């Protein structure tokens, strides 16, 4: 039986950041298992017919310039563009700047008045409203939060329908902080001041993207992998916590500690620990990457679609990010975790909807690719958080650590995955 100091499950950003952190500490006694034939996880890149697409839109928003600098140093000669994001919301036959709640003044007058009045009634101090006010809505769920902080007008025009399309669920099942720091909050004063002087910055107002696709950042993370430290097409299928033995589709491996970025419910199942599976819910996302013969709209990087009659919730424009002269899109559709997905049926509707909203206007589709992300967005809830925390503590007692977006069953950025991997490695003593 092979023996390894640290067994890393998953060669996506989190797993490879873990391996890089170990190498930086001088530890090369590790093995990275990857069930796919290629590294990258959801950050894989597809090059087809002259188009470069990722599995989905993965753009990098660094809060720590040292991490970005470290990655760029590991990809010499690669052009990386820095982009000031331009994103819009399709509303009726026009567009509103994103985020919606800070740009309600761009709506038709009747919609604007409804949104502004409901926002004021939701947020104004009780002493100013008197009898005209209504009881504050208690914020127990994500849906409660949207109504309580922004009022019915803003919530029902954009925040509720858009997020229902994205998460493919009842928003009342999600935690208040389901999106954490990534939700674009704004208070009453900010929204009113934005009517005079636009300030639409969000956490990803500026992002970077390598010309070769997101896989270039993945390769940068994998640059110092020692020979023999990566096993592709090898999947973890069993786990003996007491004996510290991992079973794969090829062999048995004795490990001293295990670090996993695999979806947490899968790891929990393999561990054999008794647990409640019901809180761990997610959606699936069907992504179409579409290449056209000529250019389309030249300004947007993203467009959001709250209209429930439109099949997709978001469209991204690779060509406007990289400055190319053929329209190159990614289009995202949300599905429940148990909902069947028929790619052949969905594509014609997507193309028809792109024409309907004016993204396609005479351009001819010349290349396309699709992928289903499963899981895509986890449904963060208090019940899931409690069960995850309990299981993670028990796993840690058996020298098993589950981290990253899916390993932590949370909502986070790619940079967060790198930071978490580094912090975990720094906190662990060398395997005994």
C-alpha cells in the first residue's frame, strides 16, 4: 500500500493552492487526486474554433495585491487584462446599471416612484413614519432580508426574480447571509446620493483575466508540483477514518492527513459519519459558450435578466473583455438539483431569447460548447451550516480537513479559496 503524508482531494484552485502552500514550506510528501483527466475543476478552459471559453465565467477579483502578483510571476509571457467592469440589467426594452437597487432612478417614472416609496417605508426611522409605517419584517431568511432592506418594489422587480432564477429555489429556504460580502448592499442614503453622482462599485468592480483563459491561473498554481505528485483520472471512492486509508478507483492509499475540496456532502458520505443529508441542497447550472461570426454589443461585460420568461439569468461577453472582433458569450441557466437538463432542447430557446433581448441581431452561430455545473451554487442555510460545522469538527479529529467553496459548502471567491488553503497549511503541524 502506498503511503503519503498529505493526501489532497481535488486539483481545482483550492487543491492546487494547498499543494503550492506545502511546497512553499518545503513539504513535498503529498499527492493530489483528481477524478477528471485534467486539472482545474470549474476553472477549465475550452479552446475551440478560435474561441477561448471557460467552463463558466471565472474572473479574478483580488483584494490582496500580493496574491495577484505572486500568480502573475508564475505565468511569465502571458497577457493579463485588467478590466473596469460594465454590467447592466435588462429592464423592459432598455437597460439599468448594476446594481439595480442603486439605480432605480433609471427606471420609468412609475416604477421609480414605487421603488423609492417602498424603499423609504422599509428603511426610514420609525419616528418619521408614525402611523404610516408598518412593522419591520423580521430577517430570518434571504427573502426576508430582501424585502426588509429594500422594500417590495425593488425586491419584486429585480432581487427576487433574478435570484430565484439563479438559485432555482424558494429564497425563503436560504440564509439571510447566503451571499455574504458578495451581495451588493446599499442603504437609503447611498441609493439617494447615487441619483446625483453614480457610484456603482461592487466587490468585483475591477477584475483581471488572462488571454488564455482562467486555466492560466490554475497552471500558475500547479507550476511547482513535484513529479509524481498529481494523479488524474483517479477518484476517491472510500474513506476509513480510523485507519487513515483512502480507497480510489485504482488503489488504496495510507495517509497521515487528508485535505479535501470535493463537495462536502460527498466527503461526508464517504466518511461514514452519521449525519443529516437533507440540509445540503444546491442548484445546477447549464452553461452555453457561444461563438458568433461577427461582433455584437460592444460595451457590456455582463447583462443580468430578471425576466422569468427569458431562459437565462446572465450573459457574459468574453469578446468585450479581451477586445476580440467576434461575439463570444457565456450564457447561464439555473436548474434545481433534481431537475432534468436537456441541452438539445435548451439551445434553440437560448438562441431565440438572445435575439429577443437584442444580444443577437443577425450574427450567425459558428461554434458552441456546453457544460453542466453540478453542484453550482450551494444553498447556504442555517441548518446546513450547523451540520457542516459539526461534521468538520469530527473530521478534523480524524486528521481530515474540508475547505474551499464546495468543501466548505459556502459562497466565496477564488481568492478566498487560495487564502483558506494557505491558512490551513500554515496552521497544521508537519504530518506525524
